[in-house]
C-alpha cells in the first residue's frame, strides 16, 4: 500500500462528504500516542481485541 500523502488534495477527496465520525477517525489514527498504545495493546492481547478501557480512553465508539 502506498504511503498516504497528507499534503495532496487528492488524498482528501474521500472526506469531502464525510461524516464527523470519519473526520474524527482520520485525526485519531494520526495521533502518535494513540498508535503506540494501540500497537502495545494488540501485541499484549491474546485474542487481538480492543479493550473497553482503551475504547473509553480514546473515545472510540464508532469503530469495531
């Protein structure tokens, strides 16, 4: 998969009609602390599931 080019207007065309949850997800997934904690949690999870505590901490209620 090619690297996301955040400076390119083409990269954001899919967000033109996005809902607020889509935009929130775009912001969250770029958060370095979120990504670090997510990777650590998944690595330590026997079933690879996101914990309820993690969801609460990061306000994740719109993504499985």
